[in-house]
C-alpha cells in the first residue's frame, strides 16, 4: 500500500476511474464489464479507500455501473426534482421559502450510481460551462485555482433575499474543495447577517475519511457548520470513517445522515437498524430515509413506497427513537420533501383519534371536536 494512502489529495489524484483500474481491485461480472463499453450516463470514479470496501456486495452495487443504467424506467427524468425550474442563479436552487441549495462544485471523489444530480455531476463541463476539476489540487485533472468570483451572483442573491435563513452547500461534494476555498466561502456566507444556519452535504467521511483533518474540522467549527452526511449501509462504517466522525464530533460539529432506500441493498429492517445504531454510536443522527428519486436509469434501485412505509413502521417504537429517521419522498417536479407516515393508520371516531401503536394494537386519544 502506498505510503500516502492516508493523504486525501493522493486519494483524489489516484481515483479508480476506468474499467482496467477497477479490475485490479475486483473481478467484474459480464454485465458490469459491458456497462463500461457503452455511453455511461454518469461518470465512474471510486476512491482507493472506498474500493477496499467493495467486496461487500451492497456497496459494490452502489458505485459499479451496470447495463440497467441505460434504461429509462416509467416516469424517470434527468432532473426528477425539477431543480432547473427553481434555479435562481447558476449555483443556487431556491425551492423552499427559507432555505436554499448552493451547488458549489460538480466534482465528487466517488460517484453513486443512483445520484439524483447525475445530469450535472462528473461531467466534462461544469455549471459555468468550463471543464471542472477538483479545485486547486495537484491532480492529473486539475484546473487553475478557483476564486469565489464565480459565486458572486449567488452571494448577491442570498443578500437580496432576507427570507433565506438556511444555506445548504452541496454539489458534487463540497468537502473535496481545498481548506482555503471552503474557509473563504463559509466566511463570505457568514457575513450575511440573516443567514442563521449553514449546512454542508457530503459523503466525504465515508469515501474519503482522511479528508477530515484537524485543519478542516477547525474551519467547520469556526463557521458553525452542520454536516448532512450520506450513508447507505453499515458496511460503510469502516474504522477510518468512525474515526473521522468521532473527530468531527469532538470538534463540536453537528451531524445528521441521509440514507437513500435502495432495493436489495438496504431495504430490510435489520440492515437499517444496523446502520442507524452504527450512526448514533459515532454521533450522527439519522435524519432522512429517502425514497429513491426517479432519476433516469435508477429503476433497478427503487423499492416500492409500500415497502418503505412498512420498513419505517417496523422501526418506530421497536428501536431507540433517536435511531429512526423520517421517511420522505422528494416530490417529483419540485414539490419538496414530503414525510410519509402511513397516515391511513389514524382515523377519527367521534371525539377520539384512533390509531395503532408499533405492535399494531389500537389506542384512543381524546381530541374532542370544538
Ligand atoms: C433537501 C433540500 C433542502 C433541505 O431540506 P431540509 O428538509 O431542510 O433538509 C433545501 N433545498 C432543496 C432544493 C432540497 O432538495
């Protein structure tokens, strides 16, 4: 193993991004091999760290392409969340009243095959029509060091909209950007007085845990950033990932998780319980269990909503309430995230609300009609 395996910049510079490189780590099936030959709808890349975990079948299916990706299932779209209609600036999606999604990069160290933004991530052309790179890094695909110039229109928009209280920085993966850029970006956002909450959406602690250095943690702490982390399976909780999350926690960084419900990968009670308890043990609060967005080429990943509701019900009451995330559908066309509770289990009977508890037993709550 290379001595710089523990260096995140080495990990990015040495990403596995071709079939030949991948085959040095893992034997591919015929289907997987063929997928590399066609026009893949989404780039392929995996960090050497995450490649070590691909012996686990669940993880393998989330990052290695298959021919299924070339099929468009019923109702699938390139932009399932209608983000383009809510694009306020080249880098900003403004769907909800008081929060915005700030897309700072189209680069990820590792690409998830069910990515809801596959239309833009890992593309040869980025949000401004330029060749993207992981900014400022000494890699074979590096570009010039970026300035914040390209975000000026976005900063201006946030400044002009005092109703914006929560800025969610995402992409691509923002934590693949260098410390100096993140520090400047966060400082600039924190200068805007009406912004009360800043979050970063990332999978870096999972796919690139060595990125979580003391310097990065200090920057995140300085700007009081919350992290919204993407986890799909307990097999991702490697010793390095656990250490990264514990370090973030020691620095006082609040962390929540988002998990996409994936067929055959995590759509059973035991797998979800193992993941959610594993997350609590490293101070990450399970936040959302997301129904898989109908993004083009993702049908093979989708579990039915009925099954999703059954799964989330099998958690409520049976395990620690802290371990239970909210099950949501992000409404296609830009309707936003909608919690699915299985509301058919609640009805009114005169002055009572009647509902079932986690064991399926009926209970009444007095709630007189006025
Ligand atoms: C998910 C999302 C947010 C954040 O939503 P929360 O429910 O507050 O986590 C903000 N903007 C967009 C466009 C989103 O998709």
